[in-house]
């Protein structure tokens, strides 16, 4: 994987994105030239329309990221990829048309966009057919040797078997005398030279997956392997990189302390984030005020009770604050105390199901962003009644409160449901990854991919 602003991106996605960018620029220019030829106009040098072509390329790429064109499902299914490419390009063209209106017209011709739209669909689909046909599914998978043959090694095997996996395990080495979970593992005593064994397998990375490190850490072997240029990684760091989450089953306080992350140089990023929150929340409140007012009226008509719902949540540094949402449940929804939301929750009203799926009920929370109690991106704020239990049952749960809570977040786009302690554990793993690796780049990815969650109703309850 390639690490970009502290976030790992698979090599296949990077290559595909770069080729897509080149194709979009080429198709955009061809559309321009075709339209110029039809009206007998000299298209002029490419430099004269560089910003229009760049704008077209960036907007379409942003739309593709937003709807999941570079997600795991799209990378392994042509049908899935084609459907999302069509949606992305359609949304991108709409956005460019609106942008052209704001800029006064004449920058993105509608006829040029129409030609570019058709050409882009064909070019991007063909790109995936060619890349997949020539390079194959496993072309960019790294070759990994696992030192260990227990349950951790078995977890790596299961992870590598996933179609979207970025690595393939080329071997397992049994490092202790304990009974192996991986039956095909080769005993360390049967390998005379582990460094040469790694070279013969063509492994580019060695992962230490020992169940117990005490008196079993092969320091001499790891040092020799490292000095030959092969990357050596520990189990927890490898899982974090490959899954985008902090694995609670294997991490300990020392790993969190000494691993990369929780950078002290985020003061400027935090200031920029706050400026963005103020500007974006002010604009969003202005644009959506009629929608909020309309659905507030509809909520009143649909069921008895207030239009808005106020609830105490735990925010930055564990401080309580109130979130405001459009009411989507009956007023007696928690007559028997606080309850987890469930799928097809019977407490949700008829209109409530719609505003939850479309996230319209979340719009009033923008006021909390403007006040500084929340951000657009961050861990989902939880209720004090649940936080007390979760902090007792889940390790490092309090650390998620070291960043400001958000309307959307890394956990929400990767693990949408949170209706139990086990679900909260999985979401905490993503929240810790976000808190550990936060950058404005990661915020941008989350904001873009939130559109995918809204469009396909992923995680709505």
C-alpha cells in the first residue's frame, strides 16, 4: 500500500486512479475538440482550456470516490463498477452544470459535457476491463511471509482470502513448539537460513504473528531480514494498515504509545478544520433551512409530539452537550429507559423511516457544528447512559473522546450499524484509527464517501 497523509491506499487503487485521471483529461479534451469542429471553431492550444479540463477531471474523480467506484466491491465486480461509474459521472455532470451557472456560463459547454460524459463512461469501463484482464486480480497483492502458526496467523489467512485483500500469504513459519492452528506451517527448525528462505519465496514483507512474544521474539532473524530490505511488521500495525481500524484484540497501551499516530503537529489542521466547520455549517444551514422547516411541519402532522428531538450526548474530553435532530421516533420511544436502535425499529414513525434513510433528520445538528460542540467529521457522539457501560467493557473507549465528535465519521462509513456492545466494539476500532491518523485528507475522504452511504442507504436506522 501507499501511505498518503498517514492513510494507506492500495497500489491497485492508486494505479487505477492515475489512469482514470489521464483518461478523463483526454476524453474531456476530445469532447471539446469534437464540439469545436462541429461549429467550425479553432479549439486552440490545450493550455487555453487547462483549468476547464482540470476542473472536469477533479469533479468527476471526486464523484467517483464519493459513490464508491474505488471501493472493494467495485474493484472485484464489473457490474458493480459500471453501475457506480454511471452514477458518479451523472452526479459530476450535474455538479459541473451548476458550477458553470455560478461562474456565469461559457466555461463548461453543455454539448462538450455531453460528449465527455459518454466518452468517460466508455473509457473508464474499458480501463477496468483491460487492467483486470491483463494484470489479473492478484497483480498488486504483496507477498507476505507470516512468522507464527496460531490464531493470529489464521486471522491473517482469513484476511488474505478476501477478494479485496491487498496481500497474499506465501508461507507460515512455526516459531514455537506449541500445536499449530495452520497445519501447513513449516517449523523454524526445518529452515536453515530464514533470510534466504524469505528471498526464495519472493516475500516483500514479513509479519510477526506470535501468540506470545516473551522469550520467543526472533530478534536475530528479524534483524537479518530487515537489513536485506524486506519490510518487517508486527501483527497489530499490519492489521491497522490493511483494515483501516485498530485491532482491540491485539493492541496494548505500549503499542498505542510507541506506534506512529496522535501527532502533536495537528494544531494547524485543527484550526483549518474549525474554519471549514464554521463556513460549511453556515452555508448548509442557510441552504437547508427551508427543508428543515418543511420536514419539521411534516413531523408534527405525521405523529404527536414536538418536531425536534433534543438529547444529551458525550462530546470532546467527555463533556456533555445536547444534539438536536428532527424527531423520527414516537414520543414514548424510551418510556422504559435508554435503548439501542435496532434494524426495523418499531419505535420509528412512518416519516421517521424516510428522514433516517435520507439523513434529513441529521440536518439540525449543523447548528451544533456552528457552535463548536461538534464537527462535520469525527466519532459519533454517544449517550452518557451507554458511555458508562462501554468504558467499563471496552478498552480504550475513553480515547475516542479526545477528538471532537462528528455528524459523519470513519466508523459510520465503514461499519454503519451500532446496536450492541459488540457493534460498539467494532466501531471503536474505526474511531481509534481516525483519532490516531487524523488529517484533513482523511476528513475529505470521509466527507466524500458519506455520499455513498446516503445514496445507497448504508447504515440508516
